[in-house]
C-alpha cells in the first residue's frame, strides 16, 4: 500500500445555492470522506483558505497569491492509502467535486529515506 495525494481544483459550489442545497453538497463530501475512512483509506485532508503567499526564485520574492484562474486554484487536499495509482484514481472518482466542474489531481507520495 502507498500514500497518494488528491489535489482538488475548481468545483466551487455555485454562489446561488440555498443554505439547504449547500448543506446537501457538503454532506456528499462528508459521506465520501467517511466511506474512505471506514475502508481504512483516508489518512488526512482539509480545505485550504483562498488567500496565501507565493515565495519564488533565488531572491525568494514574496507575492500575494495564488493568482490563477479559479478552476486552477488548489482548494483542498486529501491523503489516502491505495494499492497503486490505478486504485487511487478509482477512489478519486467518488469525489463530489465533479458535479461543479472541478478536478482532482492524483499523485503518489514518494517516501523519503
């Protein structure tokens, strides 16, 4: 078994959702993560604040960010355990983010020795 990182991009709920519709959408996330946890696949994960800083280059220039198109901004992450990349990708298909046009990047976490 290996660890995999799910990076969630875009897929923000529509701003016109009623409070009950928003609750239904969030319950889908809770249910999906709960299923992963119950199967022993969930290790960690959280949404991310939209505000942040970017440190770049040899001079370590600090700027406000991230500034990318909304569909490109990483909004959260999960760390899961799976047999291989194919199995991790299959787990990612259960995510509710796709209902709102979002995407999930699935990456193996390399264990450093």
